[in-house]
C-alpha cells in the first residue's frame, strides 16, 4: 500500500498569525499529524467555497491548540 506524504504549505501571513500566539509551524503540524479532534467543518464564502476544518489537539510540548486548516490537492 502506498501512502501519500502530507505536505504543509505555509505562507508568510499564516506564519506571522500563529507567531502572535507563540506557535511555530512545526508545533501546529505536530497537532495535525497527531490525530486531532475534528470540531467543525466550515465553508469559507467568497473563496470559491473553500472548506476549512477546525481542529483541536495536543502538541509535543503538551499544549492544546485549536487550528483552522484547509486541505488542498
């Protein structure tokens, strides 16, 4: 069985936003890769109906983070 590798795509705006909350991209990725709880699916109006997933999970530091992710491709 061939598994696809999950690739994270960070832009400067997103990195800057999470930095305001003392979170690094690496820590946010740990949460996504650690089987977070999917809390809510949102549809972003005006963005071509882009789906965004609100997730809650724990980082390797033991911090509980709430993330809003968009899955592409």
